[in-house]
């Protein structure tokens, strides 16, 4: 079974975007391990790390305190999302020179459908090369690109030659390329699902191809069919131009169940930091904060609170998440997942640094929503 060759998809991913912008604007940082995120003695997490920092094992979403232990000589810089958004807008202007079919995944990553493009080029590879050249010439930054017949393969291709590279997966190359691809590269296969598949002896897409659709559906439900198709390079998801988000959320499914209060509080702080970064990157904030908890028996619970003033601040989100957790009545229960979200978005400017949003103004928390 071979994927259709009718579409031409380009996946663009900026190389260590936040850290690269900082190094571009401060030449003294070039070649040094740079960490964009919280201070090393804070409970913040890493928003981005330069490739020099990554050599020490530093990764996005890692606690900054741990990043400092891995690399004490790293330069820690607080994020400047206003600057990153401005650069991202410029990059998206370059994308739109070639197509309006642009699906932004974040400030530094996007899918482009160039099947029909503004310059009438039949070659997606040449378009990707031109985009990368223009980004470097106009912003001083480098981007990696992947070209393929669908979104899944284009994203996988983009990772092959990072940083500052381009890789093409032609339809005729798919049968030879996919069998050795780790299943962790398949969308929707996180750490927990990867471990479940490993118990079945499945570690690569080649292994996954040997499981029948019925077997996968029995084990994973609707996701099983999706995994079946992805393992064969079949992905009909369209490139969807940007639509305004109504909410933002992050969540983590743990490799092992946890009930330790300190560990869970640290995880809440990490989720709050990640959510804050997403809100800041989108230039928005929200009033309703929702905490999601999933127990070991897969029963899920939510707790929510609507604030008087909207927020995108990590500290405030951490505080509210901790209060919602305490009010959940689930302290001491083993959890397999925590999630944190914000809705009722407000694009008005966020409060100035140091401004405090008082708990006194919070609306009462609504009754818990429970899903089983």
C-alpha cells in the first residue's frame, strides 16, 4: 500500500527558534549553550535550548534547575515573546508568498500545502529551498524543511536533516523508509502508548505494519485505525489555515502512575509554565482555568475556576492549579495524567510584570465535571 502522490506538503521548523533569535540579537551568545526560560534557581522550565545546550542533555519542558545542573555554564535568558511573535510574523509573510494554505503549529513551525502555489512551480522541493533561503536572508535565522505527500511524512522528513537541512520523502521511497522508523514518531504515540506497543514487540513502523487493523482496533480503539494508516504512510489530514483558538491546554500522561504530592505539584508548575508560554506566544490570556486529572482506572475528572481578571502568567496558573488540585478530593490517589487548560480567552494586553491578580476577585469554582 502506497500513499497518494497528488499532494505536495512542506513542513518548516525553525532551528532552536527562541535561542537562535537571542543569539542573533546578541553575538556574544553565539556558540554558547543558551537556555531560554526561567532562572536556574526557579521552578520554571526550559522554553528553548540552543544546540550547544542540547549537547548537555537540556531539552524543552525540562526544569530549569535540572538544566543548570547539567550545564552550569549555560546562559539563562527570560523569554521575550513579543520579539518572537514579530519574527514569526515575518516568517509567515514569507510562507504566504508561496501559498495561502499555511497551518501554523506554533511560532516556529508550520505546514504548507504547495500543491497549487502562487509561483506556479511544480516542485515542492524548490519551493522549500527558496523559503529557507529567504528566511535566512531576511531574518538571519535558519530553518529545516521536510517535503512529502502528506503531513505525517513531511514532519518526519523535516527532522532527518535538522538543523538547517532539507529532506525529501518521495512516494516511491516510502516502502523502504518507513519500516525502520521508530513508532514514537507516529502522531499520538506518546510514552505510555510506546510502552504498550513495546510489550507487543512493536518498536518500529515495520513492526506496527505486521499488526492487523482488527488487532490495533481491539487494543487502542479508534486510535488503532489511525496508527494502522500512519504506519503505512497514509495520512489524509488536510493543511488547515489558521483559525482562532477558543482555548489552550497542555497535558502529560505519565510513564508511571504517581501519588507523591511534591512530584505532582512540580508537574503542575511545569504544565503551568508550558501553558503560559503557549498563551504568550499566541498573544492571549484567559479567565477560566481547568484542571484535568485521570486515575489509574482511566476515570477522568475536571475542576475549573473562572477568574475575575484574565491571566497568562505561569505563577498565577500554578497557584490556581494547586488550589484546584487541593479541592479535587483526589490527593493521595494514584494519577496517570494531569492536564491544565485556559478558556474564555481575552486578547487584551496582559497585566504589566509584577502585577498581582488577587484571589479575592475569583468567581466561585463550579461543580466538578466528571467523565467516565
